[in-house]
């Protein structure tokens, strides 16, 4: 089968739900220096009473707070384990595809138009650090080692790096091809892994200074990656494919999955269980570090982009219809 070229963390769902992706002919220069923030064509996100029910693509913990991001620049905060949410003002209405907090206060969100947003107060306010709408390249994920050093990855090999907390971002090329880079994780203090399309995984053992491209046994797209042990990682994506490595990507083993629905996000819970979610309401759970999974499917078949553990231990799902609680329904005010 021809590999599916879709760069978002919720790539398959994004296509189904009408989020525009760039064409190859629209990609920016391969190694151009990033321009000053281009915000003239961008406008602030509108505050929407039903934002909690809109498409949400990623979520993160900021201490005991939950932060979710999604379409039209929506950023939502919850301080009660996901029961109620409030939408925050955001300077852009670009779709946001990834969010990461390095501590309870410092976090970054990335998305379309090569947007990078920063908060220093736990998500209460957001400033625009980078935007390049002319590139027409979405960023898909972001990772920080500490409040100063971070990396953001995206479509057609887009890789941005900062050493000053995001005040400046440098564009790098870490591969010869222009494959989409969909997810980046840090299994150990020094190890970094990027999952992408065409079955490619990129591994760095020096905090991102140098990278090695590794071809996995699968030739389709991976939409997510998850660390489940010091050098044990999972990559997952198109048609429900899951691969597991216990040596930081040097070798890979296929993990059986009875579903062929695309897998888009996942988390490792505090009790050690691993949860993966995806299209058609699929929820996979593992109690053995990803060696095997049990399958559940939501009756509503709603596409799920991410799962996160709330401070009280409950599991919250995010996706096509916004926040999906495992407990009481979510509300927004």
C-alpha cells in the first residue's frame, strides 16, 4: 500500500475533519533561516462557549493543571481533574497540534502556520514566539529538556530548535529526505526519538545534537511515540500498526493489534499501564509495557487524539468531540 502522507498528530482525523494540510509543492525552503515572527495574516483565537466540544488534538499536565489544545487556536485549562474547563485568550487562531510543559509554569504549544506559543504562568497567558504562515508548514509536536532548550518538529522535515527558551528559533535539517516528523519524545535524559512517515524513526543519544535515521519494519506513517521504559519505546500509527523497541530503536518487534484503526496518541499511567487511542473510538490498554494490548471500542466511534491521566488518577480522552471524561461530563465556563 502507498504510505499515507499526513503530518498531524491527529493526521487521519484531521483529513476527515477538514483541517488543511500542505502539499509538497507548497513546502518552504529546506534550510532557510526563520524569519521574524510573521503575525500580520494571523488573528486571535475567538472565545467559543462550546470549545470544550470542539476538536482537541493534544493535552499535557502542568503540575496539577490540565492543558488541552486544538482547532482554531483553542487552549483550555482545567484545575479540577477535567470536570470543568475554561478557554484562554490566544494570539493566533491557527490549529494547535501539540503542547508540552517542562514544569508547572513553563509550557509551549505548536501548530499550523509554524506557530509556537509560550506560557510562563501555567497557561493563563500565551505569547507568540514563532510564526511563518508563508512556509505553509505545520508543526506537529514540541519537546523541552529544561526551560531553555527545546525542539519542535513538523511537516516535510521541519525541525526548529531553541537554546534561549524560545526567544529565538533556529531551523535545522536532521535528514536528507523531507519526511514528515510527527512526534518527538525523551525516553531518558539524553535519548530522543522522533516518529514519522514511511516507517522512519530518528534517534539521538546526545539530546538532539546529532541524529540517526532508522527504518522500522513498517513502511507506513507513525503518528505517535511513547516511552514505556528507559530504552523501551512504542511507535504507532496508520492501520493500527504498533512496533516496540527495547534498545532505543535499534531493533523493532511488531505488537499484535486486532484493530486496523489508525492510532493517534497515548500515555503511560502512574500504575504502569499503557493506553493508546485512535480512530473509530479505539482504546488499547497494556499491563506489560506494551508487549500486548486489550482492545475496547467506544460505542460512539468518536476519533480520539490523546489520552491523559488527571491528578486524581482518572483517564481523560481528547479528540473529535473535545473532552471525553471517564467520570462526570466536562463543562466550560
